[in-house]
């Protein structure tokens, strides 16, 4: 009996142990079966600060931290530089690093690779792809990239001497827009001694593109000595040929001198300077507009025609002639031919001609031809701009003539009206007849409802105007916010009566230029992730033209308490509506703490007015860059797998104990119940 009970207890104990082992197996190795095989699993990243190198430096060291995230075994790895596409920037004799062995469970090691910087490498932050391979299998197990900041190396930067001569240059123009073709602008070149020794006998000269020259000044200027940290500004008056096109031209600044060891210092910096070309104007850029003539007149009476000629082009006109030719039956009473030496770009000129009609003129509509064309050239007539104005002549029996009411003048508070705003229109009316006119109603109608009356009607009433009399009236109008930027016509319809209560009508058309507001939107400035005193850094900002007009001659620059290694001026040119762009600039903080500055946008609006928009920024600069011990490895986690799974093991044991206690209690209760049943029987 005892052996049987012992057998049952052993059987129960074996089952409990089996359950515990199963629970522990699930907790310690979750999701891993006996058939699963571990493969090498590593991660890689660049170690320490970004290396600094100069053009022509050899064996620049790159350090890569490799972490073995495998929990099964150590792994032997090596690194390889991927210089495909970077052959013009870098080269190396040994693309692979020496292999290193890395312990499992987040063990780490450092791969060291070496690269040569070509003398023609671009001066900027370069990025080199790196691949990590498992030496035993040859498989690629990780990849990353390494940054190297390349700086310029002047002729006297030799590694075997303490004296390092390094020059730099920047520029600004007296007229920030650029050099106008046919004109002169001062190019101010600022040179810097960024090295650690004196540079003497400094001579600064310019290499100019074809079409540019230095006006009444020396082609090269002697500066003399410059101590480390010194800067000096030299002015070169630059003249651009009248035929130069509008674009950016490269100007090379040459700086030559000697360092303290009598070695040559030779530095060059290329600037791109905008030229605003005068170019050849086009007659197609001229518009004959704002024509004002009575709708009708009586044969035998005088009438007047007024109009404007507007130059909508980018260049001034040269020697044009404007003529007005009436048809047969109408003759000029005043001057009808006008010669102009020039109409400036964006400006206009007004003209007025008085005509008289013959008593014998037929009752019909008469077209009057207005022509603008070049004064000279065989193709002058082919390039002519022609517009017609028309008037209806009426014949009245006897001496009775139709009384005429016309718009004599009008104004709207300036040279244009702004879309989305209100303006006051002043209309001056003139009674050309010899009769008093009464019950006058004036109604204004605009195309597409662009002009809308404010708090009132589009009409107004006048009791009377004496013969040959004048009057003026005001009406408040608003402009639709989405109105197109152009010169828009406004129709003036007039009804009136003479002394005999005969009703007449007259219609004039006036024109009003509409301008859309310029709207430059600038995003938040993207700051560098880390800033250290004396170390190069860069920032960027995106900007948008969210208005409905072009931003002309847009130029972006930055200023603040920092130095630069290259020009930070960016000439965008003309930025169309709806377009966006990005401004990037590099700088070197002069000291730790807050770095204050601003990004400045300069441009011209559609009316030619100069606009400036500034965006301030503030960066926090750290005094010193942290140093890294080459022998220091990345922090390693505890290599023992037991500690990693200790919480799981404890939890499993607790669960197992609870299960065992539950089984024992259940068995005892069942046995007691059976005994009670036997006693009852």
C-alpha cells in the first residue's frame, strides 16, 4: 500500500516538474523553437564628433561603432567604404578595415577606416556610405554613413609647420539689386585672415567676365599686412556693358601674399553677381489704354479724345512716335503727332487731341486710329501698336444740336487700387452743350462685378448742370479680393434731359488699374542640432510667394554675430506667385551663449516699390565641443542571459508554486469527500 502511494506521489511530482520546465522554457526563450538557428545581427553608427579635414589630407580616420545584438555567439566583422559616385572627392588604398571580434549580448567594438581627401574635393559636409560584413560568411550585416567636414586648404597650409595661413572673402553691393547694364555699382570685397599667422604683402585683384570692367580705378589693390583675425574691405567700382543680359555672372576674387616663412599664399573665391540687363524693348510691351471719348457728338461740334500709352515691359523704350489719325469728315484741331525719346519701364504718358467734325459729315460711327511705333527702322510699321476709338456723329435738322454730357476727369486716390480694399471714386462731369441739363442720373457698371458700391447704390442723381458747366461727385467702391491684377474698365452711363424735357443718354468708359497685395510667407528657421563656438554649422528656411503677384529681384541674406566661410547672399530673381524656395547658409559662431541674427528678404513689388522683410532667429551655442576617448567603447549591457530573463524566471516559479498548491488542496478536498461518502454508507 505504501509503495502504491509512493508511486502516485512520484507520478504527481513528475507531472508538476514537467509543468514547471515547460513554463520556464516558454518564459526564457519566448517564440524560439529547437529548430531555430541564430544569425549574426549587428548595428553600426559613426563614433564621436564629425572629423575635420582639408583638401589634400591623407589617411583621415573614420571610427564606426559596431554593436553585436546577437544573444548566441560572438561575431567577426570588418567595414568597407562605398566610394561609388565619390571618386572626385575621395580615394583610398585600403577600402576595408581590419576585422574585429565582438562579443554577444550587445558587445561592441570600433572599426577604423581611412580615406584620402582629393585636392579638388568640394568644401562642404561630405557623407560617405559604409557597409559592415560578417567575415565568416561574407554577408553584409549592417550599413551606416559617416560625415566628414571638408575645408579649403591654401598653398601655405603644410602639416609640418606651425604657421597655417588661411584667407577668406565675402562681398556686398552698394545697390543690392545688382549691376544695371550700362551702369556702375560698387562691389565691396571684405577679406579675412582666418589663419594663425601674419599674412603680408597682400594684393587683391578681380577676374571679370566679358562685358564687365573696373571703372576709373585700379584692377588690383594692395592691402599690406593682416594679423590673424583681421578683416579689410576693398571697393571696386564695376561697370557692366549696356548689352549684357539679365543673369548672374561669376567674378573671381584673387588674394595673393606671403606668410611669415615667405611661402606663397594664394586664395581664390568666386562670387555670382546679378546683372540687370537693359536689353532691347519690345513694342508689344506698349499698351494704348484709358481712351476717353464721347459716345456721340453732333456734326459741326468739337469733341476731345484722351488716352494713355503704358510701358508694361522690363526695359525703357527708345525714340517712339505716337500719332492720331481721324477718318474723312473729322479733322484735328490740336496737335496729333507726339515724339517720345523714352517711356520708362512701368510708367505711362497721357495725350489729348481735340477734333472738330464738318457740318456735312454723314450720320454714322467714325473710327479714329491711334498708333505707336518706332521712329526709325525698316520694320517700324510692322512693329506698330494700333488701337481704335470710335464716335457716333448725328445730324440734327436746323440749328438744334444734341446736348452732350461727358466724364471730364476722374480720380481714385492714387495710381492704382488694391484688391480687397475700398476706395473713393471722384467723377468730374462736363456739360459741353449750350443748354442747362437736368434730372441727371449716373450709373456705374463694372465687368464681372469687380467694383461693388459700399453701403449704397451704383447710381447717383444730380439736379442740374448749367450750360458749359462742371460738377464732381464721389462714390465709395470696393474691389473684389480675388480680382485679377490688371487695368479694369468701369462703364459710366448717364441719362439726362434738356430744357424741353427731351431725354438723352451718354456713355463713357474709364479704366482703373488693380493691384494684388504681395504676400511673402517664411517658415520657421531650421536650426542646427548642435552648435559649438568656432565650429562651422548651417541652417535653412523655406519661403513661399503666397500672394497673387510676382516678387521681383528677390534677394536673401543673413546677418548676425557670426563669421562665414563663403558668401551667404542668395539671389532668387523674380519669384512667381505660388512658388516656394529654400535659403541655406553656413556660419561659424564667434562665442558661446545665445547667437542672435536675422534673415533679410529684399524685393520689389509689382509697382516697383522696394520691400524688406526680416525674420529674426536665436541659436544657443555651446562653448566647447565634447572630446571622445578613442579607446572608450560604447556602454555594454550585461552579457549574462540569466539576468536578462531573471524577472521571467521568478514569475514562472511563482506561477508554478501557486499551481502546485492549488492541485494539492483540490486533491485533499476530493479525498475527504470520498471518505465522508464511505462513512455514510
